[in-house]
């Protein structure tokens, strides 16, 4: 709180990697400035996977990649999910979020959930203005899952000029022995 003062700020979760060639955070900052709003990153996921994420109920806007968030649910069962738009680890927040977090009771897992605080903001625009979501359609790597962590490392390394060719050759050699 003391680091951001009264400024809008960004939070990036370390287990959610977004390819730098996809300017998600730039778009979120632009949307926040244009709408004077809190902005969260959303991504369409398979409904069978929605229970792993916070999920957004939204209304369309004039921008294809921007939606107004009207409600949020933390890790719902597929049958209870308001959409297949999952919250991914990027947030552009206004400083009022700290006051809301202080008043937020522990949620799922006995922890104070950012999703619950964002839900309160979406329900009452008088606190800090509206909440919007940028729908991300680029490259994202979820390193919070062990297998996805390994896949992410391989995919990112394969994409590098200094590592990719040698790694690809080694993987082909490894695969022939399986």
C-alpha cells in the first residue's frame, strides 16, 4: 500500500506467464485509463477447467476484447459458472482495493481472496468505479501446475534461437527411445 500511494497499479501473478509478444498489460492499462476503471485479464477456458479459476459474469461493450464485469465467482463448479471466462493473473487496480481487502472475510481455502474483493467492487461502482475485463487470446503459460510448468519451460526454450535447435534435436532423440 505504501508503495503505490494513491496511484493505479498493476499486479502480475508469477505463476501465470504471458508471452511478451502479446501486449496484454499495455491493453489493460489503456482500458483502465479510458474507463477510469479496475481492469482484470480474462481468458476463455474449457468449461471442464473453470473450477480451477475465478470466473466472470460480464456484459459486452463496443470493444471486442473488453467486457464490463458484473460479478465474479471464485473457482465455481462448471454448473455454477456464469461463463467460461477465467480470471488470469493480471490486474490493474485502483488504490481503493486495499480498503476493500481489509473488509473482505476469508473465502475459499480460508484465505482472503482478491476475487472476493473484486466482486465487491463490481457490485458497487461507488467504491472505485467500474470493473472491466480484457479478454486475452494470446499465448499464456500456467506454471502453477507441475506438468504445465514443465511444458512451459520446453515451449519457451524451443522458441529461443540460442536453445531451440539443440533442445529440439535432443527431444527427438529422447522421443525415439520412449
